[in-house]
C-alpha cells in the first residue's frame, strides 16, 4: 500500500504516482483494510481486470451467437444477409465497451470515438443493404450536428474548463467538410443537411472565440504551440 501526502489518500494497488494528483506516492506498511477505512483509493487494476474479463467473455459469446446466426442465415437464405447486420451491431457493442473502459482516454475523446464508430457502422449497414445513400446523406451530417450540440452541453456542464472543447470544435469543422468531398465523388447526393451541419460547426467555433475572448485565444496558442 502507498500513501499520497498531497491528497491524504491511501492507494491499494501498485501505482507509483497518485491517480488523483500525479504526485509521487510513499510506501507505507500494509495495514488491515476495513469497511470503515476512510480516504482509501480502490484497487482499480483489479477492477479493470474484471471488466476486461467480462469484455472478453462478451466477445466470445458474440462470436458464438454470430456463428449460429450465420449458419441459420445460410440455411434459410432469401437474398438477405441479415446475420451480417446483427454482426455489425455485436461488433459495435464490443468496440463501445473497449472504448468506454479504455484507460488513458478522456471522456470527451471516448465520446468522439463512439460517435465516429456509430457512423461507420451505420454506413456499413447501408452498404450491406444495397447502399441507398441514406447513411451519408442524413446520418453523417446528423452526427456532426449531434456532436456540436454535445459540445455545447459539455461546455455548460464543465464551465470551468470549457476551452478544452475547442479542439473538438475544430475536428467538427474538418468533419463537416467530408460530405462535400463525398458529394464530389458521387457517393452523397443531398447536401441540404450537410450545409446546416457545416454552418453549425463554423458558427459554434467562431462564437467560442468571440465570447471566450483571451481565454479562447490562449487555449489555441497552447494547443498549436504558438508563443
């Protein structure tokens, strides 16, 4: 067991630094842990191992289920690969679990990865069902709009650190240019919702810079290493 003199907490597992403040921990004598022990940081690595085991159990179960469904699909084939669609959903759930419990990622990064993964899965479903274009025409720009709305909500919830979301705003602007590229390539035909998504992204970023003032400009300078 170790102790953080900064946070005044005891850490059960073998961290070298405090998980809360990153201060160097001091080794202490192992003491008996009771339910009444205060200021005790849990053994997160044990918990992480249990979660990892559950995810691996799910992965194996998903493979078994998908194999059975694929066989049923093969035996009753009627010009529809519905088992593949189920496989896409099972894969999304697996990846969502991996991203959610991945250590070292901030929750904003995790949320962003979840949205991107969801869009990719929906596009794949569109492709597997004959590709009518609805995933690119409507789902892709809707995801951009949803992302921007989530940024606004996150800024109000985390008002003390609102400037940390500016890089995601920039990503949303870059992402909003993708529909126009796909339109030039002939994959996307309806740009109405994409125009709204692009305008939303740009106005949100400009609003953050104008309203945020010096704090916003300092955040951009820090991110891009500008003095």
